[in-house]
């Protein structure tokens, strides 16, 4: 079982997440569990932040409650792996999923807020992770985005075929998928997918993955943006 452990000022983010959808189902099957630690519980008189030395905008999370909280977590989970969510961290990609899952059954996500952390927190964590070159209000949403990617890769969480064939596996995008109706607003489902010929369908999907990946690379190279599918087909 994988334990997802969160240190946060806003526990409700995580309680809500594990009550719905796939996360709830996987937890009910005892493939994962989660715990949430409120940083305020480790602060003197509830004060978790203070003004930055040297002046500047915003408030900085204090080092004392952070270290006290991490010590409490590590006392309960001695083999925990501590991940701090930060825009300064290594960018998270699909390739990182197996590496992180294989660290330990106890993954701790340290979620900041306000202006950020006292710099000395780096001495108490195992790694920093970012989900991209943009700023969020706090570390909770990035932690959930990473969690969502990780739980899908837990053995038994979803069908192996679904995980192996999706976008980013083998450095390719996923193949196009369709459902009823067969035609909508003049847009038709490829005939091969209606044929029932599984060999031809599989060959089409292999080609489609390759072509979609090349098309995306071309779009980024020429335009630095994704062209809407209808516009691309008319070029």
C-alpha cells in the first residue's frame, strides 16, 4: 500500500480529492491511503508565517513549525520520502512517475503558501518538484496533480492496457479515440474503427500515435502553440 501524506495549511483540498472518482475507488480497494497534517498544529499560537528579513512583499513560512511537523511525520513514518512543491524544483513529467513510486511506500508532500518557505527548509527535504514554469496560490494543487499521476501507476489501480497505451508512453501521444455517434456536424469516425478488424485497428492506432506526435512537434516548432484540429486539417 502506498501512503500519500500531505503537510498543508488547507487540509480540505485533500479530503475532498480522496472522496471522489478513481482515488476513492483505489483507496477502498486498499491500494493506497492518505493522511493530512495541518501545519498550524505545529506552530506557536498558530503563527506559521512572518515577515521576510530584508523586507519585501508577502509573508514567509517559518522554519520551526515546518521542521516540527516533518519530525512528527517521520516519527510515524520513518522511511518517508519528503517532496517539497516549489516552482524552483525539477519539472515533473510522466517519466518521473515510476521513480517516485519506487522511493518508499510513504510519500510526503510539503505544500507551501504565501511568499514561500524559509530557505533553510531545503536541509530537511529529499527533493523539490515543480509542475511547470508558472505560479499557483500554493503547493496543494501541484501536489494533487502529481498524486493523480502517481495513483494511476499503482499496480492494480487501472487496467495495464490503459496505462501502457496512453499519451507519453514510449515518448508518443495516445491514439485518437471516438464514441457514438458515428457522425457529428460532418465529422466522421474513421471507417477502420467501425470495421471490426482488430489487426487493422491496431495498425491504424500505431500510425495515429506516430502521426499525432509528429504533428504536435511540427506545430510547436513552427508556431509555439497547438493549432486547433479543424484549422490544422484545413491547412
